[in-house]
């Protein structure tokens, strides 16, 4: 099979011929149709993940079909349309797992980081990490929902906001353009925040009811004038921009952080105290969360906007993704 492999830190993934892997007990082999290229793939390409072992096949936004079953696998059959995301398996016994919080498993695997991922014709995944892809869903379009999609969907559906509440989505990139669509489809008063007046029409096309140009307006003040946000979902990895919107939270509001800047956030204590507001992070979801995200997106018409590259062009695709210029996610198509 073809695999795009990172062999050394700071080297782009390169094409290798590899023996098609066999699934072990509890695992399935996925015939990969598409794999998204996520910013987190830089943990592999730049060699930054603690304990990273190279060579490694990156990719944690995998969509394809079950191709072979390992010993003891039930619930999935050859030919089923499936996906696997960042969550690449859990032990089922650690304190996080016994509480059902598989994403936070102490020995959990991460697809494309601690085990080989989806930049390949085939990949192996534990059956407990699989998501179901709805019939009729375009696999190439769907791939980013396995990370960017489930992250924004799952953060919002677990947030303390009800239909009609004001939910602001900061950033209109790969995560944000999905966050706005999910927020609208969940019935929130959806406000998009980005820089530049030219993005207002696009934000409304995505379903935003209102748009705030952060280059032109005091975002916190504008949100306060609208009654204050129940939730501000921050998707852009910009610590200063995130910190600047906290004053726009309403009573009991939550700053819901999914974009990860390197710098620490600077948040005024009084901004939190005066509103009983809080700050919360959120990390993607497990296979069942991804199944829910895919089904919800398919029904509600939430679509990732993607630039598609052939599998063999994974290096180019990665460079396009890190340039920050892609509109909005980058996807590898094994049949392109
Ligand atoms: Zn990701
Ligand atoms: Zn565990």
C-alpha cells in the first residue's frame, strides 16, 4: 500500500510502499478513502509530541470502509462506512474510562501520533474508537468532521447553553466555519467574530445571525450590548484575541476554548467574578461523539469547506494547511 511517512522531525511526509497491515484482536483495517490534514499534525511533522516515535504515518481525520476484522470484533462488518479521529483507543479501566470519559484515558492512543494514521491507503484502528459515517455522506467532504467537526460540535452540545441563547464563535477558519454552522443548527443566536468587514457576508452564508468585525469594533462591548454571550467558542489560536472577548460574556457565561495558542491567556479576575463566568477547555470526542457529529452534520447540512489533494501530495497539502491560507480544511483523497 501507499503510505505518506514522516521519518525525521521537520521532514514532510514522503511516499513509501508498505505491506498492508493486518488488524490485531479488537481492531479493524480501514480502507482509507479520505484523511483530513489538521494543524495538530505538526506535532508529528515537527517532532514535538512528547515521546513521539518515528517513522510515523500522520492523520487523524480518517474516513473509509471497514476492510478486514481482527479477532473478537463485533458490531462492525466489512464494507461499513466508518471514520476514526484523534481518539485512537482507550483501555476501559483507568479512572477516566470507568467514568466513560474515554477521550481522557490515561493510556489512550492518538490516531496518527501514537499509532499510524490515515495518510495511507489502509490504516488499523480499534473497533472501540470507530465512528459510523451516515449512508450517502460524501467521505471526502466528511473527513474534517472527525476532528474539527466533532471538536466544535461536542464542545457546543456539552456547553451550558440552550436554544435561543447567544453563542459567539470567535474565528472563521477551519474550526470556526464549522462552529458557526453547528451553533446555528443547534438553535442558538449565533454571532460570528472575525477580523475584516469583508467576512460579514460569508459569516451570514454559514448561518450567523450577526457578525462582529474585531478590527472595527470592541467585541466585548458589542456582545454586552447584545445582552452578553452565554458561550464564546474560541477557535483561533490567538491568546490576545481570546483574552480580549472575555468581557463580552453574560451572566454565567462560559469562555469555551478549543483553539490552542502557545501563549497563556490573560483573563481579568473581575471579568469572571462580576458575571459568575467561567473558562473551559474542550477536547474533541470519542468514536460515539464523532458518530453523533457526522449524523447531525448530515441531517442539518453542516459542511466542511475543503481543499482536496491527492494522497501522494500530502507534503504539499500539509504546507498549504500550515500556511493558514486554505479555505478552510485540507483533505487527502486516496482516489484523486
Ligand atoms: Zn485535529
Ligand atoms: Zn482509560
